[in-house]
C-alpha cells in the first residue's frame, strides 16, 4: 500500500511504505521491542482501516496497516453474506 500527496513544499520528497499486518497494535509493540519507535499510534478510519507510522532502528519511516472485517450483522444489513 502507498500513497502520493502534494506537500506544497512543506516537506522533502519521500515515500512511505506500508506493510499489511494482522494486528497493528501488536506490530507496534513488537517494533518497539526490537528497538523501533512508534511515531503515530494506531488510528482507525471510518472504513475500518487501522494504521500506524513507525521508525526502524536506522530511522527509516514506514507504516503498518490492517483491515477490520465487518461482523456478520453488518454484512447481513448491507445485503451480503
């Protein structure tokens, strides 16, 4: 996963790579155990996307994300099963 955004000159050119994980909070905890740093704590978007930004031990920024699946009641209410 990735994204592109215009910074208006407010930041240098860069790319942030995201890795799909099952549990964002657990991935953040494990990164910290291995010497990394959580830059932005996990956030849940209205779509169910959960993501966080981290730094590895060398200072490289990256992200982790997961997709929350709707429970069965939500799927049925939406007309899918």
